[in-house]
């Protein structure tokens, strides 16, 4: 430590504040000659209660917080006294050691405790309550902490916070610093939560030239990944070059060299499709290779599957339809009969239609016919909630596509594929508009050649969150049988939710129910503040009082956007305060700028195959364990643990985006609408949100915003050649099925 500034040293008694992203810390320190605890502010990558600090800096008087020691230099060393070691270990630093075990360990080993843990951890078995499992957890956590601490200072000096440092260490181990220095851009592909801009800033500070080929390669890859996240499967090459130049100011010739290098190393594919099209013209597109393989894989699989023999023995369709009507106790509409008849003859069938048009009845009828003929039936949907709804409506087991394909964490891929296909004769996929091109390719790889595939969905809803518009492309390509359902059944037609959905889909403003016991309402408010206040009052008071619904379990707020005063982030903070406020004895933890509290409703924001939880899954926090540094989420009675440094995979879900709500259904839905959401005020977005409500939908906002939303069609074009590839007899470049 340098000699500049006044020195101060002492033991950390309390950590008042610690920003894990930038290291800013406020400490209460017991310093030698000071009678009261000293407030020390500065920057530390990591600090634990009980540690000994040495600092240099100056005394300042803060108008709010009073006298503080502002540290220009600050470092920590492990504690030396038994009392300090007990605080240090009891702080939650090491998994498996809380205050109780810390006290027991120190009682046995005294001031030699840290040496024992570091050099002879097996001796810990002498401590009451420490068996083989806890001992191994302590040993692993201690080694991890040593490794993490060695890289934290390096990483935080380059703008990477503590939580990311833990993830980087877990990925790279003791070689982390060396690997990051050699290619900081590897973080963008290897580490969840580290994007190009963070890696680019790190590369800049490490002295990497701004026109480095390494930087150009990483930028091209990032641009294509970003375009994929926006729904594009491929993209015109000139657009990729332009976007990369805008991002980096790298000259175009270096970018083109980077593209060629990516092609040579099999990361990128250049292709102009099966033939010139109005979308693509003669221009070549660039693809990330997995996107290209997915697109051609779907096209070839659909064509091959649709041309095979049907699994169902010959059926007298009219008699079968009459039998289904008797068995189900209803009369099928003409379009429903058409759909069931088509499924007995066509290998691939698409059924599309809005709410209340009888899609579920068709699925139940198909199951009855196939089961009567001793055919095996499998049901799947993209999300857990959609699968649960499908199971409830059919009385049969339905799985998510991921679980149907049996992901194996040990090998990092699905067990079900061409070599180990699904054992089924009929596969029904509900909410098919949500299935992106990558997941559809994985699914089709596992569909046996003899199987009948029925895709059920509402093509007018939002497209998949992931790349492509698979359901629409299948319909527009005109290569498989499509049945469109438009007739609204009388019972469904009595619902103002159903009426509102169809009105919105036709470009008309919906009508509120005429009386207080109705199921669809528009509540007018003009300013964001007024909308937010009315929304909160509805969730907390009006809906529970009038409809007997639980505000926590039954009511879901859906916002068009994440940011803004009426966006998901701020609404979640307000709803958390009123629905699950802090309470004595209720544990909470702050990570990644969010407070997570036991009882909170949370949503998974990325696919985590190891945990078998997927983007959009919603659960509730069941427990927080500071000793083992784990938070547990209950997903429909399945308990899933998260390390504290994995909590960026979760967000609060009192409010969630309409995009994230796809495939889900809630007893009550409340949607804020304001012109500050202008970019997202689109017909299919509002239509999707309204169709999520089962018993009640309330729109809260301005007439102007509602008018814009119902009249404005989604203009966001997605670049994909799936439709064109489906329309050609052969799909060049596709691997054989």
C-alpha cells in the first residue's frame, strides 16, 4: 500500500452496503484508537464481516451520513483472532458454515481455524455435526473462494463485478486470468450475463487494438446473435457489415475478413437460399451455423414427414366422427370435423384459430380416435404452463418439448433424436406459434417417420421469442394441410374476453362488459402515474373484493415493455412492496440490483437445461439459505435450488412482459396501456395479452393508446428463408434425415 493519505486499520464489524457490480462498499469498522465504529467507504471486490482491513484516505463529513473515512486505497486480510475468525466464517462466506458451525469450529481450533480449513480440512470432522457431506461442501467452497478472490481484483479493475467473477472462475478455474487476457471476447460466448460491450471494454483496457481481427470476429458474432435475439434466423450480409461498423467503427474490409475467417472455421454460413426471392433478392445472407442448420433441418424434415405413410389404419371417417360426438357428448362444427378428418389422412396438419373456436375439442377428438385404434399419443407444448393446461383440458399427460426430448445434462444434448426417436404415432404440439426454428428442428429430429404431427396454435399471436416465424411460414408455404377455425361457439361467444380478442384481431376497439360482473373492462386513465395507481388498486383491492380472486396467486399484470414507469421492472418493485412486503423472520437477499424475498413470485429468464427450468417458467421463492448460499424456487411442487451467484437467471414476476406470458393462462390479467409504450403498441401484442386471461381481463390506460394498439399491425419483419426452403422439392445442404 502506498504512503499517500492517512492510514487506518481495524476489523469489519458490519457491511452496510456493497455493490457487487462496481465494488463500492460502506463498512462499519472497529479501528484501534477510535471508541465508536468508523464508517469507511471505498472500493473492494469482496469483503466479509470479521476481516481485517487496511486503508489510506481522508476524513470527510457527509451531509446525510456524517463523518466518514473515504478510502483511496483499501485492502483486506483474513482475521487473526478467534473472535474475528468466528465472525468471518459465520458471515456466509463458506457454504456449509453459518454462525452456529463457525462458533463450533473456532471452539475446537481457535486461531488456527483458517489454517486447518485450508491445509487439513479433514480435521473438521472432529467438530460436532460436520459429517462427510458437509465437510466436502466446506472444502469445495473454500477452494472456490480462494480461486475467486485471486481473480476478483483483476476483473473488477476492468469493470466486471463479483457475481460474474464467480461464474468466470467456475467456467475457467485457476486459468481464468490467463484465458481472459488472451481473448476477453470469449466471455461473450462462455459466460451468461457478459455481453459484447463488457468484453469490449475489458479488451480496450487490456490494450487490444480497436481494429484487431479478434475484435472484428467477436463483433460479427455478437451482431448475428443480437439479430437472432430479435427474431431473425439469417440476415443480409451488407446489413451485418453495417451493424458491425456502427457498433465498433472497424473498417468494412477488416469486417469482411472476419466474416471469411468465421466461415473458414465453420462458425458462419453464407447462403442466398433456394432461389432469388422478394425478401432476399440475389443477395447472400449470413447465418450463425446453428441457425442455418435449424432452418434447413425444419424444411427437410417437414417435407419428408408429410410424404410418408400415415400410421392410422384405414378409418371410416364419417362413422368415426359420429362415434367421437357420442363419446364426447357434443356436436362438432364443420371446421372441427374437417380438422379431425384431415388428421386421419395427413401426416402433417396445422390447426390455427383464436380463443373460443374449439381447438381443444379437436385435440380431444383426435386422441379418442387414435387411442381407439391402439395408436400411441404424445402431447407437448413449449412451456410448463401450456403443457399443464393441455393436460388439464385433455385428461392426458402432456410435457414440455424439452422434457419430451429428454435433455441429458451429462452429455449436454437431448436423448431423443434421429437415432432414438419418440415412441409415438400421434404427436400434438399446442401453442405452436411459440416454437422457434431451433426448438422445432430439435423436435422434428426426434419425430419418427411413421408419426402423424399436428401443430395447434394461434398464428395471430406474437411470434416466438426465439428466431423465426415457423408456424406462419408453414401456413404461408402451402405445403402442408392447414385448417383455419373462425366459428366462435355460443358458450365462448358469451365471454367478453373472447369478443374483445376477436375485435382486436379485426382491428376494432373492444367493448367493455355491460355490468360489474362481466369479464372484460377498459378502465380509463391518462397519465402514467394515474394508470399505475389504478392498476395497483385493482390488483390489491378491487379485483379481490369483487371477484374473490387472490391478488398473489390469481392476478397477473402484463406490460408491453420492461422499462418506463409502467414497465415490468418498476411495476414489479411496487407490486412486491404491497403483495409481499418485508416482514420479521422472512428472509431476503439482494443480488444483481434486485431484492428477492421468500414468497416472491419469480420468472426464469433463460433456458437452464441442468436445472430443467426454461425461459418463461414461473414459480415462487420457497426458501433462502444463507449458510449454503442457496435460494429455492417452487415450480409447481418441484423444488429447484439456485446458488446466490445464479440469481440473474431470475426476475420478479408480479408483473411480466406480454412476450413472456405466451403459452400461459391466468384467472385475471391486468394490462397497462400508455403512449409511452408507443413502439410496442401493436395489435398482436395486445391480442396476445388479452387472450391470456381466463376469468377477467382489465385494460388500464388511455383511449389513444388503445386505439393505436388495435389499428397498428406488427411491422417487425423477421428475416428467414424457411418458407422458401419448404417450397422446393430438395433442400440443398441439409443433413440426411
